[in-house]
C-alpha cells in the first residue's frame, strides 16, 4: 500500500495536533523524506570501515524510536586486503530495535551537529524552517517514527501490511508466535548516499 492511501497522513496529522502542532496531510511524505534521507546522507558522511555507525532518534526521556545503521562488509576471500582495495560492500539498515545499535558508534539526533544537518536538509529540499527550533523538528520526527510503527502494528494481521513510502523505504511487519518482526527496506535512491568505490548492499532489520 502506498503512503498516500494508507491513512498514515491522517494519523500523522492527528498525532501532531495532540502535541499542539498543526500539519497538512499532503506534507507528510516530506517529513518521511527528511527522516530517511537525512539519516542516509548523514551516515554516508559518518560511515567507517572500522565499525558500524548509527544515527539514533530518541525522545526527551531517552526512549528509543528508530535508527539508521551503516556497516562495511569486507569481501570474504581476504578481509584485510579487500578492505584496503575497496572490494567489500556497504549495508544500510533502518530499525525499530535498539538492540541492533549496541555495537555501533552512535550519533543522536539531539546532538547539535546532527540537528543542524537534518535542519539544513529540511530547508534545502522542502524550504522548511522549524519556528520552534530543534525541539519542534525533533517532535515531528518522533511522531513520524511512532506513526509508522503504529500503522504496521494495526495492519499486522491484514493483507495490507506493507507500506511504500515514496521512493524512500518499504516497511512491513510479520508475526511469528507472539513476536512481531518489523522490516524497513531502503530504496535504491537512499543507498546511493552511502555508496563509495566499494559495492553496496541493502538489508532490512
């Protein structure tokens, strides 16, 4: 199901109004663009072949919401030589599971330089200026992540449990026993931001 016909825009508008923020439904795709594209671009700049790197969105109480993770995978035949020659590949993961970030070098969206990076993206691509400052921007991103997860939860037992968000990501949910498994698969567009001379692969969390 595509975002525009999913009910997510209406859910997002209601969520923002609940915290006294006005929003127009057609603009919802722009906030998901800011969320996923800015995370991907930031990770493209911050990535390292030495460790996994994550950018993490949390609320004011430190509750984990969503993260993007980039990791380099050397070619199997000779990890050291492949790493030096750039023959490995990069993976880009988005996840709702905080455990996926435990062995990562972590950047948080409440870090000043990460906030500036995201705010610049919002202005350059959508002419958004967050009048309430970074706190307003943080709230809109948190609600975007919460609404996406809520939509998946509500549709877990239906045939329409896959959500296409523009040319950004495809999100899905599956249930095995009493456990829910969320997937957020990055698009070919997003993977370009973490690409370098090495080949690149995209995976879901």
